[in-house]
C-alpha cells in the first residue's frame, strides 16, 4: 500500500465519521471545554480557600507569653506539686502532659459557653525557672465545640489569638481563670 492509498483511507475515515456522527466532533470539544472549566473553577476555589486560611496567623511568641511572668509558687511547692493541685482543682477541665522533669503542657477548658454555644480552652507550656516560680509560655486559645464532660477534645475550632483583641478578650481571661488559687472544687 503506498502513501496515496493510506491518505485516501485516512480521509475516508474522517468523512465517514462526519457523515455518521455529525455532532461527535463538536460535542467532544464542548465536553472538553466544560470539563476544563469545572477543573479551573475547582482549582481556583481550592487556592482561594487555602490562602484565606493561611493568611491569618498566631501572634508572635513574645505576645503569647503570660504578662505577669514569673508566677510565684506557694511556699514549699514545686511545679509538680502545683500542677497536681491544679489537677485536683479542675478534675474534668484540665489536661496535663508531662514534657520533661521541669515542664508541662496544660490545656484548660472554661466552664462557661460562648454566645454561639462553644467552649473556650487555653493551652500553655509551664516551666520551672527556679525553686519559687514558674513561667507560662507559648499560650494559645481555642474556641471550639468540644464538650469536656464527654472528653471529646478537641473537635476543631478557631485557634488564636490572631490579634491583640483576641488576646485580651479570649486568651488572658482563660489563663487568669486557670490561675485562680484553689478554694473549692469546681
């Protein structure tokens, strides 16, 4: 078969497809353009969503330090005794994680709900600086839908503080409530 014969067969097939399926070529083009349009829209939404979430960030570490550091411990108590006292003071609302011999990570859940029905929790690193005091560092707040009664912690939420207002209205009141000296259990 020479080149002219193969070209004739090729063009015959194209003509046959146009005759038998006149809308096939146009529909393929339309389907491809609609699929690519949907793909571009989905990609755009994913990018917008990811950038809108990533633009917000926590305040810098120096603004997430307890302003009244160092926290003085009661006489004769070290960080371990103080944390144990806090665990007894808030048995259902405090989670404590040992990090090393002189530091802990705590997560404290406030009892009161926000106006939208969520809980506020705050977390921080505690470290003993000397025998009479501790420091509270890297504080964060979390407004979420966790229920400390059911130990569903955490279920997502808004991590903060993202700005000074959230620091003063959400984070610091939570930390101050946690630091109240034990007078009675819950």
